[in-house]
């Protein structure tokens, strides 16, 4: 069996045993996703690459702490990426302002490999499913959810950035999240 | 718990999962969750939504060189727990390996027909291993110096490691288990030479107290005899003003 046939959890086990090739395989699977999240948060290629590097370096150092019962591997990675990227934004003392944060179009890019492994196909389908659900939301809800998720803004920071009453922001976030939950649970 | 209060908390849970509540409401929900199984179950359903949100980030691809940087970086810092200097060179042969080779050779020599061939093989093996041994004992140009920082009374569990490249032009600081700070505070690394302190970077840590940063230095890092990390106002200070949490002195 080759590394590309192993599931993500097995790869993490190998990385915890200091297997560099396994880290390379995990990087190949998820570097685009991690970079995409980081870039959506910080908006700059160089910083997004540094964050991507940080995430996989941390996986190398902390693979032994991963617990599969707590989160899927890609969830663990994207949480690390989002937290690190928002941390970078906050370090820069970025003030809330009018931001244009957008979600991706419904159709994701096809996997780069012409004969993708099953996990890549599943990831592509999952992306499509999530993007379809978000595409259904009104733009007003998409906007506040994107600011909360990609910029780490609180209710009051979003209200300030969009010049909206606080109650309006709270309502849009609650409604958007409820709608997303319903859409994703139904499938 | 009154029904009205419970309903109010339920309304806030979607935003709590998204980490977008303001601090006062976040504290209220957090306290409520610790004693309410229903709300914890509700939270789990929203956390599942948040976990798939990154899949809707617009697709982007980093430069091809990034993977090479990653692989070079982990080779430079494999984190052996005891060694103070780490190297990109392969590790030294273990005594157990020599013992196994010796036993194999003894078995080989036991057969008289193979004795001349075996002797030649052993001589070649010894010569090649002596050469390898000499090569491994030479200082590697790729060796990184590793400096372990120790926690002060303020942060006794905290650990830190500084990696300095052989030429002293590159350095990385990795800290772990540092205490959480208020939003108005950050940690600051100090590079110390003859009592003069130069800032090497300002940073925050994640929920585990972990962070890795590239050290900023106006001169080669081997010029500095000590390093310290203090708590400073957000954005850093011209000189250390707060409590020291990690340090190293030659």
C-alpha cells in the first residue's frame, strides 16, 4: 500500500513517528485548502503562504496530540489555519472597516490529479455541497457570516464595519447559521 | 434556569459556535453551557456547520516552492529532546548495528570455504565505515544551533526553543504553554548583548499557548549572549517593561 492510499488519520500517525514523506503526502492533499482559508483571511499571498507553512510545521511538531475522535484531520488543519490567520490580522491591529469578503462560487475547481483518490473526490463533493448551501443564503447573511468566519469579527465589530444596528447583525448571523444547519443536515 | 434565559442562550449559540459573540455574551453562554446538556448538543450541530465553512473559501494555490520550504524547515528542526545541536546530516550508526554485523560476520567466517572472500568483505566494510565515521564527525555546514528557553515563576510550565542557522542570519522561536494574555497585551522577544536589549519580535499565542515566529534581528544572532521573553502592551515596547516569562543566559 502506498502513502496515497492511506487515510488522513494513518498519515498523521506516521507523521507522529517523524515520517517526512507522510507529511509531504498530507501537504499534497490539503495545501490548497489551507492556503485558500489563510488567503481569505489575510488577503495577501506572502502572509497566506507563511501561515500555510506554520500550519504544516505545527502538524509536524504536534501530530502526536491529534485525536481523531475530536475532529477530522482537515477540520483540525483548517481550524489551525483560521486561528493563525486571524491572529495575524489582530497583530496588525486592523480596524473594522468596509470589507468585501466573498464566498467561493458554487462549483469548486476539479482536483489537480487526473485520477484523483477517493478522498479527493469526497472532498470535492463536500465542497460543492457546502457552496451550494451558502449560495442559497441572502447576500446580507452571507456578508455577515463571511466577516465573522474569515475576519474573526465579533457582532459589534461587524455592526461597525457595515454600519448596521447591532440587533440586525445578530439576527442575520443567527438566521444564516440556522439556515445553513438545516440545509447541510437535510442532505 | 428560567425558560426565558434558556431561550436567550439558545439564540446566541449559533454565534458562539462561530466565535463572533462579544466578550460579555460569550462569557454568559460559556457558563451556561457547562451545566446544560441540551445547549451543548445544540452547539455541536452548529460547530459542525462552522467546521465545513472553510470548504467554501475561494480556491487558491500557493507557490510551488512552499513545499520545498516546508520540507527543508522540518529537516532543520526535527526536535530531538536531548540534543542541543541538530544537524541535517544522517544520524550516527548505533552500537546495536555494529553488534549485528559482527555476529553475521562470525557466522560467515565459520565456513572455511568462504573465509578468504569474507575477509576481503570485512576489510572493505571497515574502511568504508571509518570514512563514514570521519565524515559524520566533521561539523556540518547545515547544523542549526538549538537554544532551550526556560520558564520563569510567572510561567513555570512554558517552554521555548530558538533555532539559529549556522551563519546566524536566520532564527526561529517556538514557544509552548505560555499563559493566555488579555487583548491589550502581547509577548515580546528580547535579544540581549552586553546588557542592551533589542526586540526580536512581538507575538501572541493560540489557545494552547503555542506560537512559532521568525526572529527579526539587525545583526547575526550568535552575537547575542542571552534571550528573554516578556509581557508587553500590544504592539510591543521599545524596551522590556513587563514580567519575564521565558529566558536563556549563556
